């Protein structure tokens, strides 16, 4: 898959401490110690019930292209912090880690290892920043886009946020993530060229202003694009001039050509009220098939309210509040050491905190999703030790890892491993789907969640449980570090 990250060497897009630690590991003889790092997040943005995994393909391209240039080595040498032996190691650097990850488009929940890196400490620690950067950003935007798409209740949503994104990569990869989340297309042309995401757009107010009259502007556009004519009708006055002039052009320019108008767009004013009036005017003029598209600082709350108030809207163009996820703009994924290997054995590690939410789940783990065979709906996710297998031919007990007296025995279910091998000893073994395939997969997977999990206010908490073996290991380590009961 085409990827902008792969067009330049981003090996040095790293936090500086990852380099100082790598040098320290190297000098202390710990550089080749095998470690396990998990990437996970702690809360769903906007108080939602589920998030969406995105950004994995950009992580893959980054890991494929890891190499230190002569300029990189010269820069590091100039800092006078790194040993020459370490710099020589970097000059011949080859990525040799194993990576497992949840495929893009999958619903994800707090505490789950979205991605695990197993490999030498120097390497596994070094890739932290780009893993977090790519997955945090795109998962955030995909999650926000999906909320907006669900609020639109079957009406098309277009991503219109390029000019308000935080930087050009934010625009391009934000468009990709928004498409995964369910948007039908984007205003970002390069996202169409690079990823095949449909580029959409018609005119701006400047088109109308450039001509002497609004009618002349509409007529000129209709003559150029008779088969896809959508007119922006709010430059001057929507009801007194915009829609009347649009109808006149439909009658005098399009109809003689045997063409029908595609739509009108509203970008200001009381859009709910204007959409109702516009629909009535268009219907009476003989254009019930002319669609109404609206834009102007929309989000899922505004869209839901518009629909509840009876707005006559066929599609939404959503910009700044989608591309920046402005209501909750940080995904908050973290990257933590979970285990090391000693003498061929995996030894668990835990991060302990007075803040319970920051206590990590230790060890090399597997992630399972349990589906009800009758409904096809997801019941819960279960974290197990890596060598455990959930036998779905037998009843299986799940329990709340914080309130262990809350338990349930699951029967007639299907257990699915959520994570896939991505790299084996530095070699990519995963064939990335197209972004369109990811989008379809996302829609299918979101449909496996109960409506109660997906509601906007006070969603039902989807359970991410620990197996008995993992729960025991976690509490053993908490007791070891003085936090057991």
C-alpha cells in the first residue's frame, strides 16, 4: 500500500530518551536482552463505549524502512553522548523484532494490548514513539469519525477537514482514518491519490463572488459540470436568492441538456430551518431528487440534534471537529514493558502506581474476543497468558478483574484470537488490506457490538477480563512489590 511515511527516512522521529536508553542498554550489556513491550490505551475518547484500531499500516511501513543514514550518525556523534561502538552498531542496524497487532478497523477497548513488540531491548524501546504516534492519531480520528457517522443515521458523511488539520500528515492520515471509521470520502485530494479514498467537492463561496451575479455563477458551473451539479446556495441569501437562482439554473441550463441536479449545499445560518424550507422549495419546483448537503462546524451532537428536529438533510460535510477530534483530542495510548526473557524463560514485569488505572497487566499475553453463537454479538474480551487457549467447546467463566465477585459462565460461544503476527524476526509476514477493505471490516465488526455499548451517553462498559492465570500472576507481582492484600 502506498504510504507517505515510506517516502522519507523517519528513523530519527523518536524521543531522545529512546536513543540515550539504547546507548545505555548497549554499554551495560543489556542491549540484546529480549523484552516484550505492549501498546495499549486507558480511556475511550468522548466517554464512548468503544474505539477503533487504525494506523497499523503506517507502523508497518516505518518498521520496514528503519535505517540510520550517515547524516543521522553524524548528528548523534555531534551530541557527544553516545559511544563509538554504539554508533557503529546503529550504522549497520537491522530490525529483528517480532510484532503482533490487532488488525485495523477492529473495535478496541481500554487495557488491551493493541500491539506487542518482542525483541532486543534496544530495538523494542527505540520504536516506541512512531508506534504511538501512528496508532494514537489514526485510532483517535477513526473513533471520532465513527461516532459522527453513527449520529448521521444512514446519511452520508464526508471528511472536509484538511485545512484545519494539525499539519499535512494530520490531513492525509486523518482522511485515511476517517474513511476507516465510515466516512464516504474526503476533500483531501492526495488521500484519493495515495489510498483510493474518494475525493469529493464542488465549489466555494469565492466561485459565486467572482461572477457579477449569483445566477451567472450557478449557470457557469452547471454548464461545466451538468452531470454532477451541486450548488452552494448561502453566499448571499439562501431563501431569497440562493435556492431561487439554483432552481432557475436547473430549469434553464440542466433541463435542456437532459440532466438533473445533484444537490445544493448549505454552509451557514440555521441549517435545520433552512433545510426544511429548501426541501419544500425544491420539491415544489419538481426536484425532489435534488439532495441537500450541509457543512459548518458540525459534530455528532449537532448532527444528532438536527435529525431529531426534523432537518431535511441527505449528507454532511464535517471538517475541523472531525479531523482534530476537538472535543477530546488525545487518544492516550502508552507503551510499557510487560516481560523479559531470562535463561529462555519469560519473566513478567509490572508497572505499579497509586493510580489503579496505571497498573499494567504483566507478561506475554494473548487477546481473545468471545462471540455469542446465537446473536453473533461480542460478549467480552479476555486477556490470557500467551500459552493459554480458550476452549469454546466447553463453558468458560469470565469475571471482572476489579470486582472479582462479578462473574459469568459463558456457553455456546466462539473464541477468536484478535491479534495477528505482523513481523517475525524483523520480516513482515502480514499482508495489509486496502483501506476500503478495512472500512468494510470496521463496519462489520462495529455491528457485533450491542447498541448499549455504542450509545453516546453513559454507554454500557464492555468487559475486558483477565484469565485466572493472568489475574494470579498480576496479584503475585503486586504482592511482591508490596501492594498485595
